[in-house]
């Protein structure tokens, strides 16, 4: 009954606003679907992700940003660490919907093929008030949007270790209706060679039990009826992959995992007037995982989420804009740890006020979010952002916010070890960014600080028989980020681009709640102090040469930073060439890339080998079967 009341309350916001459609309002022409949450919060920094030859989201983030991607192998679990925080502190938004698992708070980057994504960006700022709970560190934002095109796309990829993928899409458009169908298939043996340091002879061996198969289908529609715009997206994905054992472990259990994902998304936009619009969303997500191990019984888990959201945006006057958002989320999950199933209802109210001065040189925003869950009220989460244009080339941004993260279902209910008395994690964060922008050069430097209290961890009991979820410590993270892009053209035919990104972060335990004094002042496990990328790109007519380098600093796999848990830093180099083969109506691109050019042996996670030198060949074809650009 309570859930029904909240749903009715949510839709009342839309009904009241739609009633404002007065007779003297001018009729407007149809307009395209736009993502209402695409604008990044005031005072923060957004970094767009160029996809290049990347096949998965983990590839793109690892090669194009200074963020640390934790992955057990190129095809297995991959998560991202932002500003020294945990993977569960980074939310992933798909068209504004949070995809974080309600069971463990994670989202596997390797399960998302870039062929299904139109735009991707990284929000590393203090933006929790806009993005919802769980966004203590930042967000990865994914976006789908239909364009005015009648086109067939074909992406064919062939790589080392018998890895291959094919993506096919067909799109169409008329005056009021658009559609696109996308299909993707990936497979690979992933039986790469590595150096086995557990043996005295340091032999080169081949990894076993690392196969991958993935199939996906995405169907999109959008249509316009006078002032109303609709967008529908359904996404199915099935992934099967073997799980290799760590180096030095003799394991004949043949671990195997199946992931099934179904997402349905519907958005309606209503343009009330030239200065006001209403957006409503309905999303359903169904995910289940099957785990098999010859030495254990099969394990099954499933989660379902239903999200209903309504947002109203209006221009109060030329200098003032107001946004009101209401979100209701129902979560349901089953697993071996809680076979009877558990549920949670979360209702969120969000209000934001944006002020601009007449010259648009200054912008100030204030927002506040209130969240209700399980008959509880979370503390208010305010955010304050400021942007000031100091000159034609210089801009200053600053942002501060409070944030929090609810415990996951596994943290609360898993038996044995779940703890129903867990407190939500609380965060405080602030940042200041200076930006310099000219026609050919963009540069920014950001200083940030994060504090997280009631950090949730699974710790062993005194007998070490079981592990229990506990609010274990307080963590502080301080650091600097540098981003620069230089692009220059010579003689109108030669184009150069240099992208540099660097992050220094110090994330330490400042307080422990379980008297584990050895952790105080120590960097968090698997958190490098230094990360960075340097990418070079040269283009002449249809010919392109690119080079990428990625540096990951020293990490430790244990909280006490024992010397035996040290993982060496590494510097990787990738390079490649591409050529475009275009006609008047059709385009084609052939890309050849070499990864880990210098055959470097390295580990991202302890005892998890990564590939030596490997190769990749990609063919992209765009066929425009109707040259008319219809509106």
C-alpha cells in the first residue's frame, strides 16, 4: 500500500505540471529526444570518452583516463576506482538510470560493449545530489540517442588469442518516427601467454579456462506527437565466461559464470512552454547470474529493479532556472545467501536552483536531495556549485557536497555474515578546478578532498570461521588531477592531437572502528598514488597514426602494506594505424593496433596475469542507404 501511494505521488507531479498547458501557449514543432540529466553539475568537470578501437567500456576508461581499472583478466570482472574510493562508490548511469547492483553495489565494465553506447563520459566531481546515493566518488555516464539517419553500420574485430567480435546496426527515420536495431556478438579463447613467477625457472605458460562468449540485442524507437516526445529502449545481453585460477593455484574445478541482463527504458517528454518542460521515465532491470564450480554446488542469484522518475525543469526568469525531480525505485533480489528474497523501496526528492548573471560569466547552483528508505529518512544531501569566468580564456569552478551510500543487500542480509545493523556510509567532498581554454589548447587542474565515514567492509571474526559486514573505518582522500588536450592543424591537411591526463591521490585510513591500528595512515589496498595516460594522434588526409601510454603506480594487496603484498608499477604502450575509405555516401575505416608493444609483464590484481604483446584488427563500415537528411 505504501509503494502504491508513492507511485501515485510521483505521477501527481507530472499531472499537475501538464495541466499548465494554457490555450495561449504557442504550438511548437516536434523535437528530438534529449537526456535531461546530461548536463554535469555546476562546478564539476566532465571528461568525454573517445572510443577509438576499444571494444568494451573497461578498454576505453583504461586507455583514455587516469582512473584505475581493476580487472582480473581482459574478459573477466572489471571495475573502476575514482579518486581512491572503492568500486562501489562509483555509480554507472545509463540514460540517467543508476545501474549499480543492489546486491553488491558493483557494475562490471567488461559486460558493456561500446557498440551499444552512443556517448560516454566520466564525472569525477562532487555531484551526489544530482546522481543519487552511491555516488560518493563520481559517475560513469552512458547515453543512447537516436539521430536523423538511415544507416547500416558494421563493426568487425579480430584480435589475438582467437578473440573476435561483430556488431551490426540498422537505423531509419521519417518525419515523426525513428528506429534502430543493434546486434553484437563477441567470443574468444583468451589463452594468452604469461610469465609464471611461482616457478624457479620463470617459464612462459598459457592461461587456461578463460573463454568468453557474449551476445546482445538492443532495439530503440522514438516518435514525436506535437509537444510530446517518446523514446523506448530495450536491451538484452547474455555473457558466458570461464574463470581462470590465480597463478600458483592448482585448481581443476573449472569455474564458469553466466550473466543475463535485460533492461527496458521508456521516456516521455512534454514541452509545456518555451521555458518549461516535463520528463518522465520508467525503467525495468532484470539481472541474474549462475555460477558453477565442479567442487561446489551451483550458485544462482537474481535481482530486479523498477524505477519511476519524474522531472520538471523551468526557466523562472532570464537568470534563474529551477529543477524538481522525484524518483521511486523498487528493488527485489534472491540469492543463495537469502533464498526467501529481500526487497527495498527507495523514494527520492531532489530540488535544484541555478542562477546566472546577465553576461553568463558567473553561475551559482544549489541543490538538495532527501531520501526515504525502509521506513527511514536519510540525512539531507546538499550540494553547492560555483562557476566564474575570470577572462576570455580562464574559468574557475568549485563544488562541495554531502553524500552517502546505502548498504547493499549482501551487506545486510547474506547468511552467514550479513549485518542488519549497518549504518549507511557518509561522505563529504569538495573540489576546485582552474580551466584554461584557447582555440587549440585546453588545460585544467583540480584539487579535491573526500572523507567517508562508516566505510563498510567484510572482516573475519576472531575464529576466522566467517566474515561479517561491519562499519569498519573512516577514510580520507586528497589529490590533484591534471587534464590537457592540444590539437593543431598545419597546412590544412596535417592534424596533431596530444592528450595528457594525470592523477595523484593519497587515500588513507584515518580511523578504524575495530582497533586495527596497523591500518592507520596506510594507503588503501589496490589504490595507486600515481596514474596517468599520454595519447598522441596524427592524421593526414585519410591516414591516421596513434600511440597510447598508460602508467599505474605501486599498489599493495594488504592493508598493512607488507613488502610481500607489493605490486610493482607498470607502463604500457599501445600503437596503431588506421585508414579511411570513403565515398560520397558511404564510409569505411580499417584499424590495426598493437597492444603492450614492449611485451611488458605486469599485474593489475595480485596473481592475476595479463597478456603480453597482442594485436587487433578492426573494420568499420557505414552504409547510408538514403542520403536525404530528413527532419
